[in-house]
C-alpha cells in the first residue's frame, strides 16, 4: 500500500532536506533487542565510487536504515588526478548530514589487497589515514588498536577466488587466532557465499551482508524483483553506536538480501516467530479446518515440505496473509515446514512448526 | 517495500484458491475496538455489474477487507434478457466463497428510485426478493423489519441532483423521523460530498464510503495515484457480523478515500494518535531541536499551518517518517497543526498538537 | 516511457466508452502483410468464466489487440442454475461493443471432450448452438460446414495428458486426414508445448497462442514480469475478418508469450529483420569497432553464442538499443548469433547474422 | 509495454558498460530533420553537483538522449576544500565515456552571477578556465570568441527574481544587441516561465528546456507522474555536433517537459502532424461516424474545445489510440481543436484540425 519513496523527494541541500521522507522497514525482532538495519560497505568519489558522500546518508535515511559505513579503498584511489587522497574526507563530509538525519555513521575503510588476504573492512575506526601502510598485519593491528571490527569482504569474489568458493588462507587463520577477525560477508552486492554461514558459526564470527554500492542505490536495487538493498540486521540493546558495536562483536546479526534471510538458528527461530502468526480456525467442516496465517514483516516467507493433509507449500507474502486448509488432526498436532528462504547454514534452512491458535 | 498483490495470484476456482495472498492494511485503531475495513456497495452481473459474484469476495480478500456487501439494483436489471431476475442470487453464490475466505458477507440490495428519494442500500437483510414492490415506504419498512441498516447512496450524484449538492427532501426527513435512515455515503466511487459530514452529525447517522464498483476493482483503483479502493472503517468490538452491525448502528465509522480520511472529531483525534508518534529530540544546537515524527499507517498525513519557528508543512508518508527541526521553545510547548487530509466536517479538518517525546 | 493503460480509464458503459484509450503494440511485420494481434480463446459467465462478454472486448481494445474470439464451452456450463444455456449469447452481447471499438470479433466455441480428442475451438462459426450434439465427428463436420477453423487446445495440459507431452491420437490423425484440423495451441494461458512446433510444421497447421482467460486479463498478465497477454500474430493482407481467416488457414502465424516469440523460420527471420537494426560504427580504435544495435519492437531480443572477438551475449531491450564493441574483422564478416527467445522448432531457435551498417 | 531501464543495468565501469541498455524515445519529427534529444544544463562534484561526471553520460545514454552538456558553475565551487578547482575537469573526465556511448558531449559552463544578469550557460566552448574572470561582459565576449551559444538560465527563478516573472534587464538587451544571447530556458528543473516563449520569438532566440540536475536523474524524474527528464528537442540536419550547433543558432528547438511540449507554431504544427493520425471511419450509422485517432509518440496529446457534434475533449495517450465518434458532417469538414499541452506562446496553444482519413 506504500508508495515508493525516491531520493528526489528530498531537497538535497540546505535545511529543506529535513522535509525528506523515510520508509519504515517492518522487520523481525529478537525479544529484548531492537533490530538495527545496517550497510557496512559503500563507496564514494573518494575512492572508486560515483557519488558525493552525503548521498550515502540521504539514501540510508530514505531507505529506513539505522547505520551505515562509507568504506573507501585505502590502496585504490583512481580519482586522485582530480581529488587529492584523504582517507578521512568522506567521513568528515558525511558526518554533519548523518547527524541531521539521525543516522549512525560508522567510520570505516576498505583495506584492499590481493587474495590472500583479499579485501577487509575496518569498522568503528577513528583515523583511516593512519591505516595507509604497506604491511598488512601492521594495518590490522593499528585498526584493532583503534577498536575496529574487522570484516572480511566478498571472500568468494571470482576476481580474487576463481572457483567462487570462500576458504581460509593461513593469514585469515592467523587473524582469527589473534582475535582480529570479527565478521565475514555472506552477501555482497548481488552474490552470496553459502559456506560463510559455516565458517562464521565455527569461528564465532558475525555474518554480514552489504551493498558494496559504488553507484546509485535506487538504481542498483530498485527493480521490482529486488526492492531493497542487501543489509545486515544487528540485534542491539539500543539504537546507539555503542550498542551497535557491542552487538556486532557479540555476533548478533542476520543478513537480509532479496527475499531471503540468513541467520544462525538461535536467531532465525525467534525472528520467524516474531512476525508469523496463525489464527484460530474460522471454518471446520468435520474433515478439514481453515485458518489464517499472517506475516507482519516486509520479508515474504516460503514454507515448503508440508506434511500429509496440509498444503505442500505456503507462500506468505510480505505484510500479507494466506488461508491454510488442513486436515482436522492438525488441531492437536503441529505441521512441520521448512522455511526455504531462511538460511541457517551452508546446507540448512529453518525448520518450524505451524499450528492454529486456540480461542 | 511490499509488492502489489493482484488477483492473478489467486487460483480462482477450486481448493487452490486457498493459496491466494491477502494484503494486510495498516490502518488507525480506536482504543478498545478493532477497525473493520468494509465496502457496502458493489454490483455484479445480477444487475448492471460486469462480474460474477465470487470475484467480489476474492477482490475483498486480496485487498485486505473484512466485510463487503453486494448490492445489486432491485429495479434495474439490464441483463434480464439472458439472466432471469433473482435478487438473492448474488448473495447465495458469493456466500460459500466468503466463508472459505473468512470475509463477512453482508446481504444487501440497492433500492433504486428517482430523486427523491434516490438510491438507498438496505444492508443486513435476509431476503431481497421481498423488497421488490412499488411503494417506496413499504419497501423500507419491509427492509427495516428484516433488521436492515438503511444507507442513502451518493446524495450529490449529478445524474440525480444536478447542482451536486446533497440535500434532504421530505421523504428523507420522514425516514429519519421514523428511525429508518442510518447512514449516508460521504464518498461514492470517485466523488465525495462535503456536506454529508454535517448532515450525518446533525442527525446521528453513520458516515459511509464505498466503491460502488461495477467493473474490476484493481482496474478502477489500481493506479499509482489511487492505490486502494474507497472504504468504510467500522470500529467494532470484535470481527463478527454482530459487532459490525452494532457499530454501524452506533455510528462508529470513518471513510478512507484516496489519501484522505473523513471522521467525526471524536474518532479522528484518537485515530491520528494511534499511528503518529514523535520521538525524543536527537539533536539540539541550542537554538533548534531535531526529532523524528513517524506514521505507522498506510495513510499519509498532511500537516499544515504550522506555528512560527516550526515547519509550515509536515508531509508524513504512509508507513514512513520525517525529521522535524523546530525552535527549542517547542521542548516545552506543543506545535499546533491542521491535518488537512483528515476531514471532520463540511468545513473543518482535524486540529492536532505535536510535541517531541521526553526520554 | 509509456504509462500503463488500465481498463479503469474506460467508461465501461454507454457512449463514453469511446473515450477509452488503446495501447499501440509495436510488433514485427512480415513484408507485404499487416500483423494482426489476436487471442482466440477466452471465457465469460456463459460457461465457466467470471466476466460479462463486453469486458473481453474492452480488454482487447485497451491492450491493442485486433481480433478475439469468445469460446465458451459447449459441454460445460456450471452457471446454468442461474444463467440459461445459450451458446450464442456471449457473441451476440459482445458484437455491438466490438463494432464500436473496431475489434474483429470471431464467433467461436470450445468443444470440450475428454482426451482424446480433448478440447478444440471452432472459430469463424455462425451458430454455436447447432454444435451441441453428442458425436464428436459430427460436431466437427458441422463446424467445418460453417466454415470453421478448428484449433486443438492445450494438447499437453496435465489434467488431460498427465505426462505433459502432446501427441496425436487416432482421432487427431483422422481430423488431419480429412482436412478438419487447422491449428494447435503451442501456448495456452501460462504454459507452452515445444513439440507443437514440429507437429504443426509436419502437418502444415497454424501455430497458435492464446490466453484462455477466465478471469481478468490485467490481473492474470499485469505483473512486471509478464506485461502482456499471450497472443497469436496473424500475418494478414489487410485488417479484415476475411484476410484474417485467409491468413490463418494459410498458416501465417506466430505466437508472442512472455518475452518469447515462436514462429517457423520462414517467418521468424524476416520478423527479426523488420525490427533489429545495426548502425554504422561510430568509433574505431584500430583494433575494435563500436556500433549501435537497436530494436524498435516491444519484444526484447536475446542474442547468445556470439563468435570470438564479439560479445558472447547481446540483450536488446524492448524499444531499446545497445552498443556492440567487436573486433575490427567484423567490418567485413558477419557475426553469427542465436536468438534464444525466438523459437523455430521443438529444439531450435532462430540463427541470425549481425553486421554493422556501411555509411 | 516497455519496462523501465535503470542505470543499475549498466555495468558502470570498464568494457562491460557496453552491454548497457538505452531507451528509444519516440518523439515528433520535423520533415527533413532529425530530432536530437538534449539536456544543456547539469552539474557534478566539480561544482555543487553530487555525482562524478561519467554518471551524466550513462544517464543520458540510458534515457535515450543524443547530446548533453555538463555546466558546472564557474563562480560557485563549494567542494573546493576537497576538490581543487578545475573548470575543464568534468568535460575531460566525461569525454571518453561519451565517445564510447556515442553521446554528443557539448563542453559548457555556467556563468553564475547575481541578477542581473543572473546565470548563463556558455555552450560549445573550448576552455572553461579562461572564462573565470570578474567582468561579466568580458566573460561573454571570451565565450563568444570560442564560438559559444549563450543561454540565459531560469530567468524567473524566485531566488533571483522574487515575483517569478522573467524580464530583460539592460544587460540582457545589450547582449541581444551584440548578438551575444542565443537562447533562454523556458523550462528549468521543475518550473517553466510562460513569458519566455514571447521573449524568444520577439528576439529570435532559441527556446530551451533543461534538467539542471544536481543529484540523480532517475530519482528526480522517475516518478509515475514525471517519467522523463525535461529536455530540449533540437531539429538538426544530422546527428552531429556541427548540425546540432547550426540548428541551435538557427533557433530550431522545442521543449518537452512533463506531458507538455513548447514550440513556436511553425514547428509545433508539423510536429503534431508527424505523430497524430486519423483513420478511415469504420462505422457509420447514418447520423454519426466512428474513426480511430492514434498517436505514435511518447507524448500524450490533449485536445480540447471540440466543436458541436464532436467530443469536447480528446485525450490521446502516449503510443496509444482512441475512437472518435462524431457527427456525419465531419466527413466533409474538419473538426477544430486546441492542443492544450502544446504551448506556442505565453498565452496560446496549438490549434489543429482533425478529419477522418478517406479510403
């Protein structure tokens, strides 16, 4: 029922920006936490991006995000003929706009090396210029000393990993051993890497998903099939920078990309329950019952593998509802389903039990 | 964030219909009541409509409505060369589908006379055929004896009232005197009649808005500018036929049409408060404060006439949020605004006070 | 650039219908012929459809079609409890509307039997009621004696042909031997049957594609992925009933469904050439040339399997253009491609040669 | 029928950009000329814009434009703290991309002064840096000596002209007297100035319309109501820089904005005739005739003020058709209409005569 809100409705400069409009995303919640919608990977003209930094804030505001990071490359600055290299510039420029829009702007940068180690984002840093030095381990150590959350980016990117399969090299294992790696991108821009779920679970790392946008968010992700940018849900105690950081180091994250959600089962199960609700049967003909199943979130739910006497598939639209007709026996026993678009591991999806409510 | 759900995604016949998808409308609530979304005026091939009755149920289900009435004309049956006249047929045909979709189907018919009295719907009747008799007052008496809610339709329709201004004729005053008129259409199809607000308030009648659809709902109301059908909100104690009826006779209604809402002030004020929320100021530069104002409903809110030191206009999108920047004095005093799209009378709109939340 | 035209912009009844708006479809042409856009399979309330017959004309007009047929079932009339059976009624009702909208209304009906023979449409008939008799061969003979074009419908429909593979039964071979079968549906509603291309070519039958719509065209085919109804292109000498009929018996047809076109190679090759044009190279760096390739039709073109030194794939949007960068050698030799969305047989697609224009 | 093509379908960098998709705009033509679609006013990060210069080329390519100019401000460079001032930089950066996309990139700049004289674009220049000098007349003289076309921008912009009414100041009259003013913006971004039509006609200047985009084209002009950016049609002998320049100095231009076209009558009349076509009457009931009226362009046509016995209004959709029902007398005499969306002067619209074709 909601019309599309485009950046064009923001007056881009000056005080009128305050009349811009922001979408409210209806997303699942973890009991006791607030779900922060975050994108920790984006670029501007200060490396190889195509926009001025304030655009990133206005896009985030309009799209309903809570926190972003601008992560221009340290080692790749193709605009330097026209724009002198300043690794902190994007952050400084965007900060005022972020403050005016109540966006949490995480200072960050992308450490950009050949594989291994590949590309890594240092998030929550205080000075990116000081991370411009040749030795990789020294850079990470410096970032960590600034309090950084280190995120390994697109580990299966075919430009760096021709078989597309993410794998730990010794340097990554060394980072993990030192406690210097905190998350891995399961999703980047338009691709995801299933194995990252297992790599993160085995090593207690946060699962991350980002846009890695270089151009225009509404053009890259504005198609009817792909209506929102990829993002990381962070389950924080409050909507503050500190709570965000605490939650990320604690690994309380999930990734929303396209119509899918990736999360460890301990988060996936309560997230599903927070938005999917079964009603009391409204019809009973002695053989079958009819009841409503509703989904209050912006994420459609695809339930498959239904049991005998129940629908094989249940496709719950975003902010929508379906009627389930099932055998009367399901008044007293639950119906098991797979939620095929909630990914819990490289080879597993969320398993749920559906049962009609009792008056 | 929600994709459009079209009837095409319903399998129209047979048990597969149960896998159809229903939109959830996010609408304001009155404390202690549930808002039923209703359309009490529609047609089928059994008078001058263009569709089979089951279509009306499937449209209502898909669009998130709770209750509808099919109100084919008693006195106008242009298909009779091919379809024998049966004023109860549409109801009988649609009832099974309604039961399978949990839609409250109110039996109704349209008594179709020249002005005065014009057209009136009898709702909650039990037999439409018995209302097919020449004397108008006899018809109404018969309907009332079935327990009918009598609704006067499109009183300013130019085909019957050339100046477009609704007015009571003696016959209407007689109906009111006898307690035989219970509501008037403020909105019909694509037009509204401002004076109806006053006519209803003065006579304790319910304000009603309906589609009066003859063709296809998604084609008449599926444009980007007009994304939902006009409908009546009924504030009922429960989602049942009985509660619906009780609320309508009690006049607890509002009308949602385009981006506007029409309701008596006693309902309009709490409805507004149920969906619009101000946040705690997140920025304070010593002169001005910045705070978020959000709207959780599918109805945009247009606030105008703001006071000095505050924005003159605040345009709150559906399911969206804006930032308000205002003088610091508004930490301690409220900002008065007109809600120019919430109509409370022929010449008045809702007046509200906005103030930022306190931590 | 074109906005969507919905039926809602038509005033459905009376003379105002004449202010309705019709889309112009930009489709390929066969030199010397006009491409008529046709749908020869649809239903109304006079069998198991859900709309009044005039809706079919208004949908066709709005959507840019030239000719349709309403083909209600002879043997299946589930509305008969309310609507007396009259197999000519839909045609009679729709004819006036068709004449007012300049739509060629082909009288038709669907002969509805178990497989074999399954369902067949008789088109260009003069009396459907006379085809209501038990013996199948007698019915066909009667239809043929009215001048009918006999079309076999959805031959791989799983309700009748569980393996989904269309095949001739003796009864079909008998029809062919007698010259009483003239076309087969390659496409029906949402599915297509690849083998039909070969069955038609081997037996000199017309390839047909239809909507078989029972509900609402704009809802069944109005999604972003499926923007037009399936239809048959008939390459006629003129836009008249007689020319249409001549062309169909001559087998000059193609089928447009989704983003694909099915046509025998003798038609497919000139159709492609009528809308795809290469420009003169606008850049030449000594190694490569750059030139524009444009598509003036509403059908995207997907070229695959490009040769060395040229793009592997060329995706030409509807009413759009791309730039091709290729080795300079292609100034003097053509680039072979497969047009993977122009189907010429059960196992073949159109093969074309692309070469830049010469000044 | 055409899907929206967004920049996201372009790979923004490197050779893959060549697989991007370009819309073909269907616009009216002047006999003997080609209509070049142009935007002569846009900004980048090199003044107060928000994007890197190559974005402007990719937007233009995608949107079907033929020529653009990037016209960053000479006197206003708010990014200079981070980007050293170089008035030729945007042109140099964009030129290679323009050459790869066959876009005519006109070198330009915006001379940015208080009113009078206000803002003027110098187009077809060879060096913008040399125009950075204090004396306004010297700047214009220098630009003219480079061969510049001088365009006065948004003459009724309320920031500079509080009453919104464009008017010549002595400085403008001096420019005209010297032959140093060649065109005026009738349309800029979201507003138009009716008087400019007369000011241009009286002084033999070209009528111009531009986006003046600072942000993202698809976001500023991508709404359902405003589907294309404002642009200038230039009627050139060929699609070359030289022909473009010749046509502009000759004043052969028109402006397309929203659903309106502004052009002097000498161009407006043949433009209309090049796209609107009446058919032969297909029905004649002795009193009235029915005939088709079609519009092959992307510009809807709104005909009003129809004569007695003909429709008062005819609304021809983009790439669409309507049926006209009119009195039989119009077989022999034309029907006069106003084309209310083709503006020919500050107070006049195009007047046309519609008559059905003869077989």
